[in-house]
């Protein structure tokens, strides 16, 4: 699989200075953690789940979470587990490789039990999402993952969700963060990414952000995000990929642009017309939040609606200007430091302070590609919709 793999190769060549790299479930964790992109959640109760998974993969989704936790009723857990086993078997029989698939569980005991019940179809499972993760609660989950690995004979990735009240409340936050850091540090090889449960943070105070505000406008949430990145997102080799919070508004219909595309040449859809359409359909807030995610050290995003996937991926593509700056900063002859004017002559690149940013940018470039000099978000989004 690859990002923007749903569009024809000829179109990709027109869009990308450097195309996104191919990867699969066996690729190195360093690649997969960056390439997760928009991770689409789906309740495990859906009767046509196997078909849904392949449909979304054909539209550009590369990672999905099949949820046994908050997205389903407490009374439906057993039914959802049975459905999950059936749907994995169905996917296995179809013989088409799905996106990276993770299961969000409720209890540690579900992990080994599910792996055993999945049988041969467990080959399609990339790992588990662990809810309300703290050092104390996370230990049993991680032990269960290790036991499940012994059953199938390979590593399973985990994505802990940071959403507990102890993390939100100021009087327990720093101790909780230190404990989480110890726990994930002991299991570094298994930790693909850390996910933020911002909806749970808001719930603790009876808050819900409107569609014209981002998570960063809700100060109590923004403060937690900053502290999580401070402790767990460092660029000194101790940090982890931390993904952006869910955007819960989705009035935008998946086919809203199709009539326009039928009447407009591929690369000639007017940018202003598309931007206006995005704003009118409540995506302006999403676009701002994606940009703020990256500015605050987050990468990728939890998504609950397919219409959010393409904007996340389009805004994850590295611009030609970013790529040019990153390459300049990392040239071997710059190893001793120094300052130089950028190739775009609009900024100064300072080698030592900007090195970590440049390395991070080139990792994103490998996963999402580098746009051509005259290609921006609108062209990438339009191409994805047309594909």
C-alpha cells in the first residue's frame, strides 16, 4: 500500500516531486508510525465490516481501528467479538490485503482470547489499541499482548490511548505522565504510536468544542496536549509518535465534489471554489486543527468519518519548500552547524536547531511524498476525490 495509491500513477507523477513510498504491515515500525495517517475507527458490530474495510482501503485509508470499546453498547460486546472473528475470516478468504488493522479492546483478557479465536486470519491483525492507558492499568494489557504474541509467533503493535482522568487532572498529571513514560519505555519496540482521547478530556468537564473551534482553543485540553508532547514526544530518541485528536463533525458528504469534478478538468478546479465549499461544510475547523496538530508535534489523526481521511493525508504531504529546507539543513557539509538563507530566499535555516525538524520532515516525505513546486493542498485533495 501507499498513500495516494488510489489515484492513477500518471496523476501521481503530475502531483509529486517525490512520490509516497510503498509499505506493508511488515515494514519497519519507524515507517509505519509515520505512515498511519488518518486512522479510521469503525464499530466492530457492523455486519458488513469486511466489505467496509476493503471499500475504505480502495479510497486511500491505510490504517483502521475496529472498536470493541466506547463505540458499542456494553450489552453488545460478545456479539461484536463474534462478528469480528467472522469478518476477519471473510477478509482472509477474499485474499485482498487490507489496511493496517487494529482492535480496540476493553479488557486485557480479550486480547489473547481474540487472537486464539481469529486463528489463521490473525495474520491480518497488526495489533491492539489500549484504552485509558496508565502505568497501572497498562501493565495487564501489555502482558496480554505478550501472551498473544506467543500464540501467533510474531510481534503485535500497540497504540495506547491517553485519555484517563488522572492525566487530565493537574494534581495527578505529572505523576501519571511519568508512569506512562516508564511503561511505554519498557515496551518501546511494541509501541507504534500514542493516541490522544480528547473527547474523554472534554467529558470530564462537560465540554464539547463547536465546529468553528479546534482542540487548541479549549485551554484545558491544549494544556494536556502540550504536557504529553513535552514528556512523550521529544526528538532526542526517547519520544514516540503522538497522533492528533478526533474531529467529530462530518456534515460533509463523501460525494459533495463529484458534480464539480465531472465538469472541471483535473488540475483546473478553482482553488477558491473548493476552499469555499470546504468552509461551508464544516471542514474549515478540521483543516485548522490538522495544521495545529503538526505545529504542536502531533502526526496523523484519529478519524470517525471517511470524509476526514483525504484532508488529513493531503495536509500531511511535504511541500516542495519544506523538502528543500530539510535537505539543505541535512547536507553532510552542514554538519558543523551554521546559518544559511533558504533556497526560497524567504527564511534563514539554522542547521543545529532545525536538524530535528528536518529529520522529522524527511520521514514524513517518505511516507506521504513531496508535492511539486506548484502543487498544494487543493490539488492533492481534488486528485484524491477524483481517484
